[in-house]
C-alpha cells in the first residue's frame, strides 16, 4: 500500500519494478494481472499505454483501483483469466507469481490472452534470497525456475534482470546491518527511531536492476515474448 510509512520499503521496491517496465507500455493494450490496489496499473497508463485493465481476485482491491485511479478494473482468477484470446499486447504481473497456487497455468493464461508477439513482464522475489516463511506466498522461484515457467508456455525469454539495493541502501547496511532483516525482526512500533526514519525515506530510485549474478538479486524481472 502507498502512504504507509512502515511499508514504504516494500512499496518502493514494487514501484521500482513498475518503473523498470514502463518503457514497454507506450501505445499498447496492457493487462495488470494481480494489480493490488491499482497504483501500478495507473503507472502503466501514465507511461503511455493506450488501454490498461487492472485485474485482481480481491474485491476490495478491484473496487479501490476503479475508484482511486479511475481504471477499468475486473475481479477475476489469475489461473482462469476472464478475457478473450489475443486481447492484449502486454501483460504485467509484478510481485504476484509467488502468491499463485498454480503458476504454470497462470503463465499459460498470460500467453493465451496475449497477441502473437505480445510480451509478458513479470517480477517475483528470488527464492534464494527472500526470507523464508511468508504465509501469503504459495511458492517462490529462482531464476532457472522462472525461465522454465516462461518457456513451458512457449514464451521466448528476452530479458532477465535482478533487482538490488542501490548505493544509499548499501551504505545504510554497511553501517547498520541487513535492512530487510531489521524490518522483519520486530513489529514496526518497536523499531528504533533511526530504522523507522530511514524506511520512510526510501524511494524507488534506491533500487537498481542489473543482469549480473542473478542468484544473489532480491527480485527477478523477466520479459518474454509470446511465440
């Protein structure tokens, strides 16, 4: 959620992913599959998409996306998308795959609703670095598993990148230790003032994507074309 100081690190990490795929959006029909409250779909529209449809299974999220961002918002199941074949040029699904109980079927549905040559842009936490035990995640994947999921639905992988902390976050961690562990180690109302203030100050620009050593990255970004 935007606007919550104690969630700001995670929100900005999500926001950085939408910024990274914004260049894919101009002039396209875009589906944001797993839109949450809608800020990412709104970012895709601002990036130049001609049409953006926001989809989520949660009724509250769909209603908020429609009301707050004035988006066409649809309630639907990610493993049974309520759209016709070839309906979109680009499917975005950012930080969603890990919540899906049948990931192979979901990726196949993304392929179905894309036109030939259309792209899927997907981000997800890297299983090798993400802290274990998140009760809201069905399954996390590593880079090889992510590539295999895409290729199983006849996608041709074009880009694989990893999200990392930028210099400001790395500097903080050199001084004070791992930032993610510090946030997960206690309830926000028990955080030291220094940690709370720093988390609230994080922006999307504090994260970077690169192609090197994907196994140590925090999140994975895949762009693949429907064959």
